[in-house]
C-alpha cells in the first residue's frame, strides 16, 4: 500500500500491511496476515518467513506499557525480541517474537508443553495471534492435533460423543490423561483440547487439486490424470451428513466457555447453559461490522450500513431451526481413507440451519469464485433432509444467508494485508448488493 496512511496515530499499521517495507525493515522476506487492529492503539499480526510463524506488534505511544510487559516476559525467559524503530516515525516500534511470548496465549502454551520439546517436534497448522494456535505433534498412530485458545473452548467432549453415537462423523476429544505418552504434560482443558490426527487433506484442498479447477489449470496444464477421491461425491456425502447434524436435538449441557453458576452441573439448564443461535448473534453484529469497515473505507460507509440494514430485515424471515455447526465450509471437512470427519464446531448452536449452507456457499465463492462444491453439497443435503422431513430448501433464504456470510467476511482483505484491500472490500460489497437487489 505505498503512500497510504490508514491510521496516523499508528504508523506501524502501514508498515505491517506492506510486505516490501516490512521485509526491508527486517532485512529478510517476511509478510503479515491474520491482522488484529484497534484504531489509534495497536496492530498485531502473524509474521511469516523462512523461520516459521511468529507474531508482530506495533502500538501507539499511549500504549507503551503493553510493550514493556512483553519485553519483561522476554527478559525473564531469556528470549531476544526483534525490536525495530520505524525510520519514518521516530519513537514508534514494531516488535516481533516467538509463539511462546504471545501476549494472550503464553500462559496456556507454557502449561501444554507444546513449545518446550516435551511433545517432540510440532507442525504449526494455524496460528492467529492472541486467539489460537493449532499444531500437530507425535508420529504414526500417536499423531495428535492440539488446539490452544485464548478464550475457553466451547466444544464439549460429551456433545461430540453424542453426535458420534447419532452417526454424525466428528472427531472425539482426547484429554491429556489419555495415552499420556502422546500428549504434552499439564494441559489446561479449558483452553487446550486434543484430537486424533485424521486423513491427509480437507475437502477444500482436495477440490483445488482436481483437474478443471482454476487453480489446478493454472498450475498443472497437461498434467496426467490422477486417482483418488472425487471431491463432488464427497461434497454430496457431506451434505447428507450436514442434514443429519441439523436433525440433532439441542445440546442441553452447559456451554463450557461459560463459568458454571452456583448449583449448576455440567448438564444444567440454567442461564449459562443456553447456547446462542448463530443467526441471533450475527444480526446485531452486522451494524458494528459496517461501522468498522466504514472507518477504513469512508466512501462506502453509507452503502455498508444500508446492506447491513437489508440483511438484518431479511434474516428475520421464518425458516427451519436446528442444531447448527456455525462455521461450516469445505475446509472444515477432513477427508481420509475412513471417510469424512466434520471438525471445528466451536461456534455450534441452535438456529437457522440454512446459515450453515450459506456459509459453505460464501466460502467457496471467495475461494474459487464458483459454486461447484456447493451444488453437490446441496444435492446431498436435500437427499438427507428429504429422507427425514420432506422439507425442501428455500432458494431466497439460502441467498440471503450466503450474502450474510460474505458480509461477515468483508474485512478479510484488510486482515489478510492484501495490497489492494480497499478495492477488494468494495468488490465484495458490490457482490453482496447484487445478491440483495
């Protein structure tokens, strides 16, 4: 973003978002993503380079105390942070450090032992600074995946067992006490959960690798025909599985992300056990998202609020409710020799089932610009749904939920530090407006 100033009180933001300036500053090729931004205060992102992922942070001068705490932790652990002053803004720093010094994750990471070597070498699968780390460790049958989060884990082990018993293919959680030799020591069950390693890929990656997709045509023109599972057939199977998930009764156990109230056990039905429905959560959040996006792209502020208003009204229409995944997409479907497994039910709830279908469609549109997998998923879903209820899909409801999930991701170009993020946001907004017209 040469010449662009996003926040004059936070000059580090422009540097973090520009890979050329950032690489010049660090003296090696690096790039940022998974950006978290508080206007006038701070920017935190994942920094990727040849040495693997780390975090990078920049603060306004009013937030210098937060940097002081980070430097103190680094000194206590004997770790050297990279601290660089911005040439164009004397006194302003960008600081980068290892995962073990992540300001929100360092305590729970220390308790898991993932970074200490007690678990052996780890492969970082996903790192979102101040939010989560997903890493694989162990070998062969003992290979596991650890998900470490700053907030309490919401997925309850008993709920996953109930879904398995009902025929929904999900992965069962494994506590640190199970097969202790395969797990790091001292894990905190509220913030670190473990799953067995499953499969070799996910449905999104599998589809990208198939001949005929834009990515594969660009990379492998003339490549020999390959065997392996058919992504469209697997998408249809995933649709039938999703219909089964939606038919499950609400989870009556306490939401593990909420503390138990006095006299309430793990299966209580008091206030803390109520699980939010994604639709009810999304609607109030649309206007806030419109306001945040409008601050970054002021010329589109009025259009953003108008789209949020339209979505809020249209999402209040009648529709079928059920047990929902809450963040359903092709990359949440693992593919292995034993079939499919649905993962990452962190946003589960009881709400509009079409929300899951719209989420899947929106993510595919953003990933490939097509709806090929979605069409196969819907075919399988209608087969599964029809066998249970005889109720068909409402095309308009699906369209509105797809637009809603596109809107919920409208800041992704900015958070991904894409060079043309403003234009990408405007393009996404125009796409949403077209769907709501």
